[in-house]
C-alpha cells in the first residue's frame, strides 16, 4: 500500500479488518500462553505439594520419636522422684517417731530428777 496517497474508506475498512484479525490472533496466542503457564503452574504446585507432604511426614516421624524419648525419660524421672518421695516420707515418719520418743524420755528424765531430789532431801532429813 502506498502511504503517499490519501486513504479511502475502503482502505480504512481493510486496515480495520486486518487489525481485528491481528488482534484475534494475538488474543488466541495470549490464551494459548496462559494455558501453558497454568499447566506449568499446576505441575509445579503438584510437585511442591508432594515435597511438602514428604517433609511433613518426616517431621511427624521425628516428632513422634522425640515424644517417645521424652516419655521414656519422663517415666524414669517419675520413678526416681517416687523413690525419693518414699525415702523423704520414711525420714519424716522416723523424725516424728524420734521426736515423740525424745519427749517421752525427757519427761521420764525430768521425773527422775524430781524423785532423786525428794530421795536426797529425805536422806538428809533422816
């Protein structure tokens, strides 16, 4: 087409038709590219989800193992503490009994002192 001449209405219609045709082809190409990109994005998402699931499974397994070890260690600690509490209870009981016995003995010693003083004073009086 010669650009030095004035365009006629028919020339403009032809250009408009060609432009619309070019626009439709570009839209079709853009749509095709979108479809390919969406397909690739879907594939990447699937791979990422599979990897995330695998990592999650490994983490859950490790968490379960750690929980098991902690449970075992806590059981051992509880057993040790139970033994310790038992010993403390025994000592507390022994302490209570010993204190009671000491009080009883102190009463007897005090009573013997008074009786000895009475016997001595009777001896001196005789």
